[in-house]
């Protein structure tokens, strides 16, 4: 099993749609979880950290399910500018982050 | 300048050349990283430095040689590279290793 696994997509959704991505991780001892966004040919940028209780930032909601070892990202009211690759990131031990391969999102008019 | 900067942004080199990539962070972080990103592959961690000491070396070939002279600067020295080393090389920093990381814009390297 891969350490961090994501559906590569692409997810093609119309503007205004709600879309959700899941990510599974293999290390049950992982403590830190993040979602990053990467635009084409650009560097990854931190979108949000994922907390045990779940957290929301505007149109973005992140959830953590420790029992099933997955995290999710929900995007409401999708905008054209949300088109990007979304990377799931999990810490491995205490000093290393593992990046997933990313899920590509394409929002169309 | 703020954040994490990298130079050069683009580099084309022959297999016999020697070049260096530079990374600088202005965030007061204590850990710095080198990643390689090839097309359609996940980020590959190459090196981790924490408080200027190398704490991770992910079986990277010796033709890549990192240097961390202080907590704000990180170099990646390149020599006798292969065409398959062509990729985007990303530098990142974090307050401590294991915390969320902030990336530089990357150096797009092409080896001819």
C-alpha cells in the first residue's frame, strides 16, 4: 500500500459545483495532515492544515477520519480559479512529510 | 524579498557541466529541504537539513551534493548529471522538520 494515495483525476466540474477529494494514508501514527495546491508548472502552496475536529476556510472544508485513515477536502461553489492539482500531505514519523501524487481539478464555465 | 527564493529559475546544462542551485529563505525557519518533481510523479524528497545538519538523505546519487552553510541558505551542487535528472527542483523550508513546508518557485533543470 502506498504511504499516501490519491485519485489522480482529473475531476471536471462546472462552476458552482461542489467537489470532494479523498486521500488515504498508511501510517496510523501520522499526526499532521495538510492539503496543498499546485498550479501547472508552479510550486506547491499550503492550502490548509487538517485538524482532528475538521476545519473550514471559506469554501474549503477539510476532514480527518483516523479510524479509516483518510482525509478529505470539500470545495463548495467551485470557481474557475480553483483549477489546479490538490496534494494530500501526511507526516511520516515526526520529521518527514509524504506528498501524494495529487488530484487534478478542472473547473469549466 | 520574502518567503523562499530560488535561483536560477531555469537551467540547461550538459552532462559534463558543474552547476549549483541556490535557495534562500527569509522566514526564520530551521529546516530546509530539496525535492525533485518529474512529470506525472509525486514529489521526491532528496535532502533534509535541520539546524544546518543533514538529517535525511533519500538514497540520492552522489552527483547531487547539498550544502547548508547556515539556516537561511541551501545549495544543491550538480555534476555529471544524466538526462533523466531533468526535472523541477524545489526547495522548501519549515519552522522545524515535520511542520508545514513553504516552497520556493523551483528551478526547472534540463540536462542535455
